């Protein structure tokens, strides 16, 4: 796709979202579609509602796990932009956990402050005292988002698979501690860790690329989640179709047809050059065009709107670790 065709597409991208509601059986249902039209300064695109949702009050803390339905879907970008957006619109503490490895990991796209990482936190967990102790392990962005970095050295992948360091009990203890200091925790896990962090998720965000691979990727991801006992989490998930343009609309609609009725919401995110695969620039929502910023605000709003029914059913960390 040429740059000019992408630019033309960005002004015509639609964002489809389920307006959150309850049906008589207690499940989620699709109530409306919201369409974002070309630019303009007005707020008739639903962003006022999205902002109110993103700022909504909820009790306790919440954990959001972001998973890509296939490689290159935009999992890390979505986790980072969601974290930035929540931090921008909320007054409470938001943390993004980089539980991945490699040169394109989430923490490579921010200005790092702390040399500490997730594995060093796991190792030193018993010595962390209070929020100030936790703050020594994080880097704070201009948006207000804090990031707990992942490892990027040669032994990083081996440590992720180390069941002594990344034991289920230790992961549970980390989640419990993060709950005490942060209102919302967004987790971007490596593929090797994905199945092990799902039991700790209150919300799941699934990311599919706006490409011909999208429909099959959605179907296989849903099958994988159901096979891992996560059918309820999948049913409450938000699907992000990432990199939408006019040229990709047929693929987008096919992916949405697979997802519709099997998840709680679908949010379309338009193509952004700043977020293209392989880019390693430091980026925040303020660097994006207006349709991209509105799409991530819609995502933040629909994620927060799903927090209200979670806390009562969350299992204890002891139960998860058994």
C-alpha cells in the first residue's frame, strides 16, 4: 500500500464498537454501531461518550492482558497505546508490564528510567516496600503511564521459561503486589507466557491485523482460548482490528464476521505510519492522527466499561497458584 492511499484511507476509516449493555440473561449484546467520519473539530463522533467511559470509577484494581491473534498483529503497540490512553484520561496509577523479550518489546518504545525489569522484580519481590519501592522498578512516561520493562539480553527467553523464577506462585505474588499500587495493569506477554498469565486477567484484548490472514487468525485464537478453559474470558473480550484502511475493508469485515457474537466489542484502529510493524520509535497517542487517537480512546472506554462485573468473581491468588 502506498503512503498516499493510506492517507486517503485514514479519513474514511470507520470504528465499530459495541455499546456496553446487559441482556436479560446477563450476557453482553451488540446495541449500536458508531461511525467516525472525516476530520473536523466537532465531537459528534462519540468521543465524548468514550471519554466518559474511560474516566469511569470502579472499585478495586483490574488487570488487562493483550494478546495478538497472529505474529505482527500489533499486540505490543495496542498494549502501549491502551496504557498511554488510560493514563492520559484517568487520575489513578496505570502500569504496563512488558512480559516479552526482543528489540521490539514494549519497553523499547519508551524513554527508560529504571534499569530494573520484570525478572529482577520477581527476584527481589520480598524486599519491595510500598509504592516507592515499586517505583524504583518502573519508568514513567509523559502520559503518566508507568512501565515495568522486560529483559532484552541474550538470556531473556530462557528466564521466561524458568519455572523457578516465573513460577505460578511467584506470578501470583507479583500480581497481588501490583494490585496494591496500581488501579489498572496492562500486560503484554510473550507467546511462551501467554497461557500462564490468562488466569490473572480480568479483561482480555485480542488484536488481529487488517489483512487476509485476519479471519483465520481470529478463529484459531478463539479455539485456542476455549481449549485453555478461557471461554468466559473470550466472551468478555474486546477485539481490536489493527491497521484498518479502505483497501483492507473486505478483510476487516470478514474478521469481524468471525468475531461478532463471540466477544463483547470490536474496535477498529486505522493505519498509522508511526505504528507500522518494525518501527521502534518512541511513540505516544499525541503523535497519532485524530482518528487513531479516537480509536484508542474508544478502546480504553469499552475496556473500562467492562470492569464493573469482574471483581466479585475473581479467584484468590492462592487458588490460581495451586
